[in-house]
């Protein structure tokens, strides 16, 4: 078949970049263990502290802390109403939670888990992370469509950054730029970490409802998981160019292993999609790994290369006149964290 125009050539090359699974070795990853957490409530992000062998799991009105070595429960951070995410600032011995229902962030002691401060932020803080370059904590507020920049040295909000769309996950390039998904505008927004100003908006050409986000700082590549159309899009963080796309699942989270050069998307239907970064401009789909239904967020231990995904047994809820597609209900007592490795 002859390709007659430049547009067709570009489409063919784009497809070729996304269709090299047969050339890639399988990872050998599978479910190793399930770690039970005996408390009620929904869940969202999970954060892994690899050097200290801890997993922080958001869960309803608290954060459960597990040991990566044993899976045992080793602590609880209470009174985090509607908690979504957890950010860690090891140099100051502090952690931060985003409390969606209270419009606050909690600062806590990493050794004792004791509350240090409660910080008012925007409306419905969701994703949260620590930028090790600027040494600031960013809380992304879903309903007020902005970011609260917290100084962990003082536990004060230094700036509020209007984003013009509903923010999801944020990451840093480690050189002065913050990137965050905008779910409602299908963009990745770039923020200057020095001025707290939006400096670029990268359109996600073939992605819908971006949620999960990870970065390879070495190659300056963003891995954007779009649950709206089950697509992972790879973007050049320097200029916003869309480099590759892959069909995945109903993704909410993305993790990246900088040593293995593997991107992982956690998909609500019960899989992890694995994409290999061959070099800065070449990527390949590797495989789908079976997990469990509902395991839609993901954390990575970059030392052991294990993955952690919270979920529970779910049962269907009958539709009503006001809600045609209700969320499934968690079966009480079934919440757990899946550990995936070799």
C-alpha cells in the first residue's frame, strides 16, 4: 500500500511507535501479596517511602501506614476528612495530606504521625506532591481549579495559582517547572516554580480526561494517563509535543520506574498497562498485567521495583432516576493493598 501524503506518513509513523509489543520482553510482574486494612471508607492515592519502607494509603478519613517489608500496619494518621493524597518532605521530617472534604491540608510528623498544623487551601484539594527543587508543597484543588503552594518551613500558603481547569496529578522536572494535568481542558499545564505563574499549556491531542501523570526527568518526558478514552500519551515536557500514544484501560494513576525505564498505568477494570521507554523518542507497549477490579491508583517502590495498588471487593448498585450510573459499593472489611512484583 502506498502512502500518498505527509499526513498519512505521520499517522503511520505514530501507529508504528505504538505497535512494537512483540519486540519487548515481558516484565514477569504479578500479584505477590494482598495487605488487608481493616477500616471503612473510600480510597485514592498511595505514596511509597522507599528508603524508610513505608506505604501511605489514603482511606476515608485517615491515612493507613504499612510496612513495605512485612505488609503490617505500622501507623495511622487520623482526622484527614476525605483524604486524597500524601506528600513527604523527609528533610523536615514532615508529611502532608490533602483533605478534600475539609478544604485543608494536614502537616504531620513523619516519625510520630502527630499533627503539626492544619492549613486552609482551595476547594476540594485532591492531588498533592513535594517539589524537591523549589522545596515547596503543591496541593491541587479540584473544585476551585487552582493550586495552593505551601512553604513546609512555615506551613503557610505562599501563593494560589489559577489553572483554568480541574487539576489532577502534578509532577516536577527537578529544574524549576511543575506540570499538572487539567482534566476538563485536556491539557498539561506548566507552572514556573519561581514565580508561581502558568507559563505553558500543552494540548493532549489524542487524550481525554487526563488523570495520572509521571515524568522521566532524565529524558524530560511526561506520561499522561487519560481515563476518558483509555489512552496513555507521551509528551515532551520541553515543548508540549505529543510523541506517542497507547491504548490502555480506565486509568487513574501512572507510575514511572527511572531505572527500568518502564511506565505503569493502573486501570480500574483490573490491569496494569506497561509501556517501555526505549529512548527519548521511542516507546513500546509491553503487556497488561492482571490485578483486581477497582485498583485504579498506583505507587512505586523505586528500590525494590514493586508496585502497590489499593482496592476492595465491589458490588453493583442499582441505578436510580437521579443516578443512572452509580458507583459500585465497597464490601465492608475487604479493603486491601495489592503488591505486584517478581
